[in-house]
């Protein structure tokens, strides 16, 4: 029932709030899902993100990166929650272009979407908080985590939202679990590590 209500809310929001303004954040998008390593786009709501990030202090001093950012909703919401910088990585060109359009329509020229494979991204060290809402399969996850770890020079936070099976891998890398809970909005598991 909760899933149906969320779908109705996204549908209403898209057709009556976003589309008339030239935006597209809400609607689920399975473009590219034939690639087994990609899970499609589903928006994380601002309420859910605010809840996930509520424990982080001094956001205005931190840079935020959404890995697998799709249409850019989380990037936009993180900016409105006060982060110094908020950017995203999205490999799917169509979703990346929608994100760029959304930022332009909102006149948020400081927001950025990088169209690159997450495992090839070479600017991870420029960010303090990484957010991943189950964007990849386990093989890609492992490659992305290796990229992050190889570039890390100071303490970082990584937030896994949804299915995450690499707990042993991340903990063997020296990461410390600092919070774990169930999101009250989607009932997804949340695991937050300090790297």
C-alpha cells in the first residue's frame, strides 16, 4: 500500500508541479535497465534525504556527491539542505541531460552532473559525503569503492541507501559503521560509514 501511495504522489507531483515548470525529477525511469549492472532511476524524496542527512553537522563546509544521480533530484535536494557543493555522477546520457536541464530550469548553475562511469571518475577526493541509492550491481560497487578508497586523503562519509551486500569488503577497507537504520519513508536499509 505504501508503494502505491508513493507512486501516486510521484505521479501527481510530476504532472501538476514539475511538468508545468519544465522539470522532470519524480518519474521512475528504467532506461538502460537491460544492462544488468544498472538498476534504473528512482527518486529519493527530499523528506527521506533530509532524514538520512540529519546527523551531519556543518553541511555548509562539506561537498556532497550523488553516485548514480539520475535526473538530479538528490543533487538538487542536497543543495537546498545547505551543502557547500552538490554534484552527481550519471553514466546514462539521457538521464544526465535531464539533470542538466532540471538544474538550468531551477537556475541552479552551481549544481553539476558528470556524465562518466562511476568506476572511472577521478575526482572523488573533492567530496566529503558520498550517497549511493543502490545504483549498481556488486561488481561495479566494488570498483567504485576501490576508486573512492584509492583517492581518499581525509575522512569521508559514505551513505548506502537500499540493498548493499559488500559489508565485509567496506569494513575490511578500514571503514567504520557509524549509523544503521531503516528509512521511515521507503523502508530501505541505510548504512552510513566513515572512511
